[in-house]
C-alpha cells in the first residue's frame, strides 16, 4: 500500500505505520482512507491478530486534511454534499475501528492535528511521545471548518463539553503535558518506549469499548440546556463568538451548534448532526477563501514561489541598516534575531547607539514577559554594531536604508554607502512611497537595487513587500527573497508604482473613510461598519496611527510629481489639510480624529461633529461596508491592470497580512472572484453614480464581460 505498512508480530499485534509516499507529512487523502480501511478489515477479520498499534513513519503523526484537495474540490464544483460524503467514509472507518471488538492504540510520535487527532480519538487508547515538537489539536476552525471526523462529538464526550469547546472554537494546539492534563491522551512516554508501551496495552486489553458506546454513558459535566455549565458554554460563548467574528466567520457558530445538538443525541446520530453543519460550511466560500490565501498561498509565498529559478541561494551573514529610527531599529532587531551580523548606522554615533539601546530595552522587556536567558539577549545585541562610520559597510552583502522619507537624504546615503560596499552587494530601500526605479537612478548599480518594504511594528508584522525597479535583476530579487525567508516573514513581489501595492490599497481605504466623514457620515458609524466588515482597524483610527502629517507629505509629493488627478487623493486631501492646520496629527500629538487621554481610553474627538456635522439621513451599514471593501478591491484590480501585481496571490496576501483586510474574504481579489466579476462591476457602477472614483475601468468591464477571474 502506498500510504501505510502493515505488519504483525509474533504476539499477534499488528503495527500500522502511516507513511504517505511523496509527501513530507502525513495528511488524509482518499488513498490513505482506502488503505487504512483495508488494513483495519484485515486486522478485524484475521483471527491470529489481537489488535493494532497505529503510528507514523514520519516525524509527526498526521497533520490533518489535505487542504489543497479541499480547495480543488471547490474549484471543480464538487458539491458540498459530495465533499461531505468523503468524510462519511472516514467516519464509517473510525466507527469500525472503535466498535470492531479489537483494541486499537494510537501511538502518537509527534503532531496529531485535525483528522490525525480524530483518528486517535477513535482509537481505544492514546499514547503521546513526550518531546518538544509534539502537539495535538483540532485547528479546523482556523480554516473556516469544523472537525468533521467525529471531532466535535468525541472530544466533548471524552473531556466534557466545557473543556472541549474552547479547544474547538479556537483551534488551540496542546503540548504533551497539556494534552495529558486535559485528558485527551492517556499516557506520555519517551519516544523510544512508544511502540512497546502501545503493544503492551493491546495485549492487556483484549475487548475494549469506547465510553460512549457503553450503555448508560453520560458526559462529564452534562450536556444540553439543563447542564450546569450550559449558560457559560453556549449562551456566553455564542455572544463572544458573534462579537469577535461579527458573523463574518460561520465556523465557530456551526461548532457550537454541532456540540450543543450532538451531545444530546446517541453517538451515530450525533455524527450526522456534525456532518450537516460541516456540509453547510463547505457550501460557504469563507472556508475556501481562508484555506486558499492563508494556508496554501501563504505556504507557497513562504517557500519562495516567486523566486526566479536557477540562481544560487545567498545566505546573508552581514547586513547594514541605514537610519536607526523606528523602522531601522525594528529591521536591525529581527535580523539580529535571525543570526545576522548587523551594522546599524545613523548620521551620528549617539543616534545609532540610541537605536541599539531601544533594541536592548525591547529585548529585555520581551525576556521578562516570555522568559528566556540573559545570554540569548546579550548574544543578539552583540550582533549589532552601532556606528556612524560608513567604512563598516565594507563586508556587508545587503544594505537596507530606512532614513527620512526624502529623496535628497536617500540620495546622500546611497552614494556614501556605495563608496564602501563590496561590488556584489545589494542595496534595498524601505521607502513606503518613493518609486524604486527613481531611487535606483541615484545608484551606481541599478540592477542591484530593490525595494524591501517592512511594516510597523517590524517584529510583529509578518509581511514584507519586495518591489522590483525597472532594472532590478533576477539575482537581486532571488537574494532579497532569500533574506526575507531568513527572517521567517512572508514576502510578496510587486512591480514599481507610486505607493507600490500595499500603500496604494491602504490609502484608498483611509481616503474613503475621510471622504465619508467630509460627506457628513457619522464617524462612529464609519468606524463601527469597518469593524463589522472584519477590517482590523477603522479608517479614521488607523489614520491617527500613521499620522496626518505623513499623509500630507504623501499628498504633497503626489502633486509635486504631477501624478494624474485621481492619484492625488483629492477627496481626502481637504480633510488631511484641515487636520494639519489644526495641528491634530493623530496619536503622536495626543489627538487626531480620536482623543488619546493620558491613562484613559481613546475615543472619537467630540469636535468632529462641529467640523463635519452629521447629515440628517445616514446610509445603511452595508453601504458603508461596500464602499470600504470595494474601493480596496477596485484599487487591487487596477494594480493588476497596470502590471503592479502579476500574481493575484501577492495582492491577497499583502492586503490581509500587511493591512488587516478581512481574512474571511481571502483578500481583495478573491473577494471579487467570490462575488463574481460581473456583479462586482455592476455594484461599482452603482456606487460611481454618487462617487465617480468607483467607476470601473474599460479593462475591468471587458474582463467582466469575458468572465475572467483573477484566480
Ligand atoms: P524615523 O524618522 O523614525 O527614522 C529615520 C532615521 O534616519 C532617524 O534615526 C534619522 O536620524 C536617520 N537619518 C536621517 N538622515 C540620515 C542620514 N543622512 N544618514 C543616516 N541616518 C539618517 O523614520 P521611520 O519611520 O523609521 O521611516 C524610515 C523609512 O521607512 C522611511 O523611508 C519610511 O517611509 C519608511 N517606512 C516607514 C514606515 C512607518 O510605519 N513609519 C513603514 C514602512 C516604511
């Protein structure tokens, strides 16, 4: 069999070693379910076999379902009920294991996630190898699904509804000690004892039964509306889930329903309830969108799918960061954490040392909070050299400049750095707005010039936007991506344009919020609608964070550069100017659209009502949500049209990971594909009747007519 090996020892104990050929990890595939079914039948029907131990031939046990398979099923139009049928086969197999009359032990040699844990739960006994990489959990909720291999039914029966719900609703992974304490596994043993202990259990328990198959079984703590915990488990969780998800994610509610209903029913009926809710989730595009963007495409990006082939990998061992300000400090910190030697340079030594001191303080704070050794902190700091001396750049393979956002300052540091850099070194700019091709003109080696754009705060934000200038070479791109991978961040690759990709989308979003304010839409309505759409932060709140003076600089630059009027952000500009005149620049001045009282909670500034009196009739929430999402989706489509985005995955990952675009959509382009391009274009035209910026381009209209998706 291509997915497992079955052997039987002289005591009559069968050993099933799960080991999918050509796969780095074990996942559930139709072939595996077939093979396992056949193996289980042999074990149950051959008289000389007493029972079986299930383990894996790979490092982990089983990582769950094959998400690619599920997304393909969507694409090929497999109906939700057909897809659910596959899980019915799994469930029949699991039932056969637990009711077949012979003992099955799950010998978990590492991670058992999703279907992997569900298979283990169907076994009569679970022994987990006690090592740091082992964990168990049912993380289906994080991809918009529920544990449909009996997970929503066996787990609450095993450990009680109240303990099971948080694990199912949050997809928490438990380390060995936690799994034992929770009662999910029965024993922890060192890896080398795993198989022998499991074998012994089989020999000592010839006729095991699952607790839920024993007559009179009741769930610890009870189930249903009369259980003592029902208010906490169901009513309180329901309220919390709805608050957290704003009903954009159907999986947590489906899980609550499946557990509530299923735990009041006999086991086989309970499985049918689970299957019903699972089919509903499969029919909803949210699960596909989450799987596609945040798992499959994020995985591809992390494995450097956009790296040009045939170029030798470059291991950056020495990096220079120019500018020890907010971004430079963050970049130096994450690079040193990745083991890279960093030269942190500012215009004077004090400024550079101040930057290094900030890193020292941040690391110490983190150490105090998370634990860890002083030695590790010291080692990380020892890798950072604070300096004002450009000759220190002479051994660096890569430079990232993060000096003031002014072309003249950038020109100066490019020239000074290149006087000392090795000829092969790459020069990267962390600019958020200045076109890379223009900056590359200031360099002696434009083919080795590239944009590596980090997000703030650098240590927390997972995304890096890599921007190609007109002359950037393939090798430069490949090596920039090697560097991003070293930092364990997710790269997207985009072509040059003012604002690249992410800043363009970001500006379209905040500008729409400011335009609404100027129209007399109540600010609380704007901000709450954004939250209801699942956007990470309201447009006014996030503008306060990035500051209104920075926005003014960007607008002024766009005008100075003679950009087309629609790129000059005309509808937001009056609001930006007004707040600059008032000196209300955002959080850094203690107030912008919000007030930031010292020691108190931030709240919308009461003066807004005077500046922009709310009009008598306010729009529907859905209208505001549409405007906030459509404007970003439309700008993303425009980036495809202009060739800034060449792979839809970059746009979607960039918007979700970098800007807090709602995950349930799968990103702005998948949002359009999910709606259908033609209905999207129609709605844009409707919005354009009041707000001309929503007018779709001729290119987009034609694409809609041809029915061409972005994916
Ligand atoms: P910042 O003002 O905090 O830091 C700039 C640093 O550069 C200062 O320490 C300054 O002393 C230093 N500097 C200025 N001229 C210099 C020179 N000639 N030689 C050496 N050092 C010099 O600015 P921030 O926020 O760190 O931004 C830096 C760059 O990163 C800008 O290009 C900005 O557009 C970009 N960026 C900023 C983001 C943000 O959220 N603040 C996000 C992504 C990119």
